[in-house]
C-alpha cells in the first residue's frame, strides 16, 4: 500500500478539472470534493486529520477500501477496513491521499480556507512520504500500551464503579484493587483517578 513509482489511475468525476494542481475555496466545497474522491477510491485512502475528535465520517470505515487515518485526538484502533493512529505531535496539515494518485491538502488545521487538489505524480509522492513518515512516528509501542488488565480496570473506573464493585467483577479483594489502581496512577503519572482518566484518554488508552 505504500506509495511507489507506479501510481494507479483514479477515475475522476466528470465535474473535476483535470489539471495537475487545483485550488478549492471554502470549507463546504473542500468537503464535497473530498467525499466525492473518497467514494471513487479503488485501492487505498490515507489521511491526516489534525482537528479530529473521532475517526469521523471519512475515510468511511464501511467501505472495503483499506484506509489509514492519523488524528490528534480520539481513540486509535481498527474499525473494519479503517485503521486509526493518534499522533503524539501536532499534525502539519490536513491531507487526504486517494489511491496514491491524487491528494487534497490544506495548510490549515481547522478545515477552513482553501485547499489544493494535487494530481502531479511527483508532488503526490512527496505527500505520500509525509504521510508515511507521520504514520511511522505514531506507531503504537509496547511500553506505552496498556495491558488488557489495565484497560479493563480503566474502563471499570471510567464507568463509575466503586472499589468493591471492581473487586467483585475481577474476583479479587478490595486491597488488590486499590494496589492496582495505585500502580496504574504511577504509570500514568497521575495524582488522582480523575487525572488518570484524562491521561488515559489523551494517550488513546480509552
């Protein structure tokens, strides 16, 4: 799926200009073009979405086309054909690359203003390199990923369960629950359960 020298052809909607670079003004117009292009995708979709608070409507996980999405906020994971990673750093721009052949790039991070539709192969390859480097930088790492027990404990805590309720669910004593929570807080660098929950969301553990 990585971009190479051989770029697949993309069927461009009749209304879309065929020039190598096109400027689109306005949030609505940009959204419509992105939706049209992603619906026409045949091989892959790659996207950087700086302001996303979830994996959103696009790339659409209901499609069979493999899609990879990097967000600044939200939960990483796999959702059907969509794989989401969360970047530890602010993303440089908004970007969607369809079939490694056409890209929509916007310098802003709010989804407002103009965007460029790029069909020039050399420029698309550069944008592919940007995406792949960003994707690799936010790859999940073992030491910073929660264990299944930690994730289960976090979910029980986030649901408002008391120590006694958690102990019953896990089949352990109250003292063990408090010890596990204390260990979890130390790992997250949190001074309270509320702070631990916020940090867990920030890291994509919840």
